[in-house]
C-alpha cells in the first residue's frame, strides 16, 4: 500500500497568492475613510438654520479623498506593486467617496428645495448619478484587465473628477451666499449638473489619465513654471484656492475632453505626456 504524500508546507499549495501591498492600499483606505466621514457630516448637518459648517467639512473630506485617490495608483505604479486587489479595493472606495457622498450631498442640500412635495424625484436623480458612477467603475476595471493597464486614456469622465467638480462648485455657491451678494439660485443648477456628469461618466468621450507623468523625471521649463505658480497661489490665496481655483480646474478638465480631438497631436503630447529624458554621456 502506497504511503500518503506529505502535506505541502504553508503557502506551497500551488494556488495563486493574493498580493496586498501596504502603502498604495493605505492611501486607498484613507480615501474610503474620507468618504465615510463626509457622509456622516452630511447627515449631521442642520441646513434648515442656514448653518453650512458641517457641509463645508464634508466637502473638504471629499476633496481630500480626491487627493488620496490621485496618489494611490501613482505610488503603486512607481513601486511596481500594482495588483488586482488594489484595483478592486480602489473602485469600492471610489464608489463611496465619489459616488454615494456627492449624490447624497446634492440631494440633502438642493433636492428638497427644488422638488417640493415630490421627494421621490430628488432621490431618483441622485440615484442616477450613483448608478452611472458604479457602471463607470465596473467598465474601467474590465477594460483595465483586458488592456493589462497599458492604456493612458479614460473612457468617460473619471468619477473622482466628477465628485471634485460637484464638491468645489457647491463650496463656491455656499461662499457666494454667505458673502451677502445678490441672492443666488445657482445651487439649483446642481441637479442638472449631476445628470450631465452621469451621462459624461458613461459616455465614450476620452480623457487623459496622465499616467505617463513621472514625479521623478526631469520636467520641461513650462511644466516647472506652472507647478511653481500653482504652489505659490496656494500659499497666497489659501482658503480662496478651494473656492475659485478648484472649480476652474475641474471644469477645464471636463471641457478638455471635448476639445482634445480637435487640437494638434503635438500640443496634446505637450499637455499630457512626459518627455523622455535624453541620455547623457555618463549614462
């Protein structure tokens, strides 16, 4: 009678091991945490008294989630530690921070005043944004798996940018009302913006992902000058950078997808891609 084979050592069973890398997933977890805090602040807000302090905190956390989402993928690519787990975890975090939070924000701040007596229309419009965002993330994951992450373009408007646009415009509108300027009803445009962004996320309009931009590479003079001016504006404007610059930034990115096919390839390369460093004699 043949003797039974010895048990394989732990981790040697022949099954593929799940790779979970610490730093990129820590940044993704921070993104998810910011989305959760934003939701709690929106729930705690008592806007009936005109107090938008909790809403402002929620907007700040949504914008902070955008920053964490910007760097988690870049850190993974720079370290060569991209993984299927990181991609799926990132999408789950994005759905909360950039799907649920902005939709609930617009519903809580605007929808009840827009559609009086018909609250079902309010949450229905907000749910369209959430569903399109989930569809956008699922499509992105499928295309990334098929292309093996080699694409430098996004198909449809990225959901973090959509959330950033909603959050920054909401912050601007709150600032406008608090300055006692002429009574503004611009905030009633947010539901229309939400529907437009829902369509843009699932559209076939292509946007650059800027994955080719390397933080370690030597920059051209123009890009270095732009970076210096941007950092200088943050130091000088401080709070106003959130109110004025961010809405312009996200709106410009949204419009760029429409004008991108109509500009020259040379100009597009200058905007989107990092020029390769020429080898020196010592290299």
